[in-house]
């Protein structure tokens, strides 16, 4: 058994049980209930200067919405309070934020199931770009996924966005076959 698998996750103060997560997750130390993933805590998990990387909480929503709107990344159907609440009820570690003082300055969503994982919605406020915030967020996201046994997560970059694709390539991500993303309003 690997040292990571043998390590018990930290206790999360004030957390409640999420009975909907299955026993397999609990056996692997991945239950959302009173435990967090190996290597995660309920306090600051990474720091650089005055930047704290942590998991999103429901009370963050007004600041999160302001940040996303100022960054031109707010998607009403995905970033509204109800949707984000459902997401963190399902997986409290799925939304990571970068915080400086009272401001949310970055975020990334980590969508996981045992079959596949996606990294989505990486965003840093324009005034805080090129300061290492995106790397801090991605470090946290990748560490969480690796702890869950995911070896090749997926993310999407808009075709032709060389700045963003270069950022990911420098982190070791690689392109796959081109595809057309499709969606449907239900």
C-alpha cells in the first residue's frame, strides 16, 4: 500500500456527513463527510505572499460572483448560488479559490468521478495575472486528482487561444485529437 493511501485524511471542523457518497470513496479516504482528501485541510493549503488557496464555501458566493463578473467569466447557468451549492454538497473539494485579503482573485473547478475528471473554469482576476496564482490553483487541483487516483484528467482550451494552451503545456499538459464540444439546454 502506498504511503498516500495509508495516510488518514484530516478532520474537517464543523463538517456534516454527506451520506450520498458511496462506501468505495469512504474506504479510499475520499468521503466528503467529516474527512477531506489526503493532503487537504480546511485551512489554507497553499500560500504565496498574502494569497491563500482553499476550498470554496457557500458564503463566498457574493465575492465569487463579483470576481467572475469582473473577469468576464461568470456563466449564470453554472456559477449561480444554487448550482455552486449543489456542487460543494456533492464534493466539498470541487471548487478551489485563491483569496487575497477579503478578495477572491482566482478559481478553478475540479469535477471528479472515479472514471474521469475534468478541470474547468480556471480564472484569475485580470489585476492578479502573471503572479503565479493560476499555477497555485492548478497545483492544488492536480494534487487533489492525483490523490484520488486520476492519472490523466481532461480540460478544454478554446481553439486558437495560444496564451492559455501555452500555460498548460508548460505544466506538462498535452493536446489530444481535436473535437467539437457540444451542449444542450435541458
